C-alpha cells in the first residue's frame, strides 16, 4: 500500500468537502441577496449596472405549463395550430419557448403585468409564470 498517495487522496477529499461546504454557503448567501437586489433594481427602474468589473443585470424568463390539465392544453394547442407539441405529456421547455416567442413578438399584445396574451384557447389553457434572477458577467 502506498501510504503517501493514500494520504494525499484523503487530504484532497477533505479539501473537496470543505470547498463544497463553502460553495453551498455562498449560494445560500447569494439567494438572500438576490431577492433584495431584484426588488431594489425593479423599484429603482434599473435594468443593469456595473460594479467592480462586473455587469449585474435582471434576467427575466417566462415559463409555461398547463393551466387546466393536459386535455385542455392538448385541445388548445391543436386548435391554435401547434399539434407538433402534443405528446403524451407536453414538453414544458417547448411550451415555454413558444410563450417566449409570443412575448418577444411586438405584434402580440401583453396584459397589465407585461405577460403575453396568447391567442384563442391557449390563453386559458396555458399558465405563464415569470422568474427573475440576477446575473453578472465580466464587463468589457
């Protein structure tokens, strides 16, 4: 048995666990700060800002799911011309992508909350949720 390599392995395992604990603590701290920063930026009307070499910005993403069960969602997708999206279970990522297309297209209206108004039966069959996150990228 090579005790030198075994000792190094155990040291690295210990180091890895300590780093994972640090990352977990950092993620928890970030989550608390993120809520505050999102609220503060939205209240102030700030979409992005730069600090210490990072551009910090609000990232808005829409997610869609069936509002009244799969049968109603299947019928609405079929009626509105999206039969290719109908599978035994509607793919949530594809449905969300469709909603994001409506959101990005200026010819489609939005409600008072800024969510896209979907056509026909999709409006009542699809539940839209907004998710806001803070993102940061190196500036420059």
